[in-house]
């Protein structure tokens, strides 16, 4: 696995995690749990953004 492939895989997994935490937040029965899951989903979104930016930079370098 090269760097590009690793970043693509990591981005895919972060996107899945973000979707899962968002779904779980929607299913949460109490506000505290919902808030925690929403915050985790936002963290995953940040991870995805950083990985996507790195992947874009690597693709530009060729």
C-alpha cells in the first residue's frame, strides 16, 4: 500500500465513522448522549477534511 492508497482508505473509514456517529446521535434517547455523539461526528468530519486535503496535495504532486 502506498501513501495515496493509505490516505484514500483512511478517508473512506473516517466518512463511514462520521455517518455512523451521526446516525447514532439521531437514535440517542437522551440529550447528553446525543450531544456527545454529535461532537464525535464533528471530530470525524475534521479528520476527513484533513485527510482529503492531504490526498489532494499528494495528487497535485503527481
